[in-house]
């Protein structure tokens, strides 16, 4: 980018005679299903209220996919929007990574189904599972292929049909989640820093805070697994909340430290959209001003791997983020997993 912006941060990729290319986001796109479920709608099926959901989470409504609309459909729509904005065709795509915890089926990968739908016949394709942190994990992995000159164009997607693993009788969880997808086209852009750094972390000791017990090799689908509702996600809300705030703060600080950036230089902070109180607590701990934080969870709830991708697309579309601005993505999810990325847009 311009010489004025190059002076305000250190590019950690550029040290030690770095020979790779930089990696930029050439276009982002998103898609949410048409159907909207409001808090008032939920109050008709579980013992809750708009007032409780709004004050405890900040969520007002969420989008829910149709019965015949699957994660690969949501991901495909987001991918096509991102491809259009990047000005690329399907045959240019070398690799497709889909971050999801709600694949269409355990195998083949949702990435292969997206590959078929968009007609990206040259592309390799695989899924990545890092729960709500998946989009940053996918960005970081995708960028490795660009930097190493292995590939020129990588499509990364965060897509979820969380309504398919939500227990609609459990008020503790069903009010929190929604369906949607976001996608980004990664390419190298001349004279641009792009993705400056990405932090990824995990703590498997806390795997039991947020999980889905059924449907895997430990507890394959059976009448018994369905009767005991093992095919729905389960969560320890309070502990998850505390860990989310701590992990997001630590990840964001590490990403900023690597770039020698003060939080005040970040034009837009795009946090994982799980809970308004988590976002505010992380913003406060980072010393950010409220206007630096991008929030859209009132409209979508927590869409897991799609969350920051949808938010990034909206931030760009609304003009909150302009070319050359610095943005900070910060995420947290089951695993536990977390991540943060600094991007010169
Ligand atoms: C789930 C969450 C909103 C609950 O908020 P909280 O302030 O921790 O609420 P508590 O767990 O203390 O529950 C308080 C009460 O509200 C009740 N409650 C839970 N969900 C409710 C709902 N939808 N409507 C009304 N009451 C509800 C609980 O049963 C509890 O009642 P009790 O005191 O009689 O047992 C919050 O813990 C949270 O957001 N956690 C993180 C979740 C998350 O982000 N997960 C994804 C990470 S990627």
C-alpha cells in the first residue's frame, strides 16, 4: 500500500529474508438464508423472552436455512459473491477450504460439494474443523499456499447450518445460534501487505465446554443416541464466556504485538459474533473505543465459522473498511480454539 501506511506497522512476514509472496483478500462475499427467526418467535417454543435474550446476548434475530438448503448451498452462494467481487472465474481457483462444524455429511467434504456447485474443476478441496475459529484458521492455511507460491488463488469459506445441530427445546443454547456463510478469495496483490499475521491457538483440555457428543466414532448415530439428544450441541455457557474473553484478548494482543501496532491504529475490529457482552469485554480489555468494534450479531446470532466472514463482508460493503485500513479479526470457539489476524485491507 501507500508509503504512509507502511510506516505505521511492522510486517512480521517480511523479516529473515522472507522470499514468499504476501497474501491479500481480493474479494469477500456472504450469504444468509431468507428465513428470519426473531426472539419473539423463540419465546413461542421455549421459556424465554426478547428482553432476556437481548440483555444477555445482544441478539435480536437469526437466519435459519430451509430444510432443503444445506451448508454447501450457503457456502456456494457466499463463494459466488466473493468471486464476483474479486473478478475471478471458477477455473482460476486452485484450492477450496471450507471451515465448518456442520458439513452436509461426514464425508465427502463440503468443500468438494462446493467445488462441484461452482465448477472449480482444477481446485483441490478440503474441510477444516476449528469451530467458531475456523475462518481465521482457514485464512492462515490458505495464505501459506499463496506465500509459498504453490497456488495463486485460494477460496476460503466459513459456512454453517447450525440450526441442524441446535436443540430447539433447550433455551440455554437455541437462542444463540444462526445459519449463514462468508467467503474470501486470497491472492497476492502487488505492493500490498494484506494479511500481516494470524495467531492460532487451541486448548483441548477444555474440549468438554462446547461439543456435540453424537454422530462421530465415539457415539455413532443410533436410536439411543437420538433419544438422548446426542446429535445436538451442548455447552457450559458461563465457563465458555469466561474463556472466550480471555482467549480473544490474548490472541488479539499477540497479533498486535507481532506487528508492533497499538490498538488505536486499527480502523475496525471484527470480533467473533457470539455475545455482545463478550465483544464489549474484549474491546474494553484491549483498550479499544466502542466505535472501533464491528457488531452485527443482533441480526444473525452466532454463525460459528461464518461469523467473522459475514461481518468482514458487511464492514467492507458498508464502507467501514477502505483499502489501506488496518483491521483486526479475533475469534474463539469450541476445542477450545482461538485466533486473531491483522490485515491491511
Ligand atoms: C449462554 C449465556 C448467554 C448465558 O448468560 P449468563 O448470564 O451466563 O446466564 P446464566 O448461565 O447465569 O443463566 C442465568 C439464568 O438464565 C436462565 N436462562 C438460560 N437461557 C435462557 C433463556 N434463553 N431465556 C431465559 N432464561 C434463560 C438459566 O436457566 C439461568 O436460570 P437459573 O438461574 O434459574 O438457573 C452466556 O453464558 C454466554 O453467552 N456464554 C457464552 C456462549 C457462547 O458464546 N458460546 C459460543 C462460543 S463460540
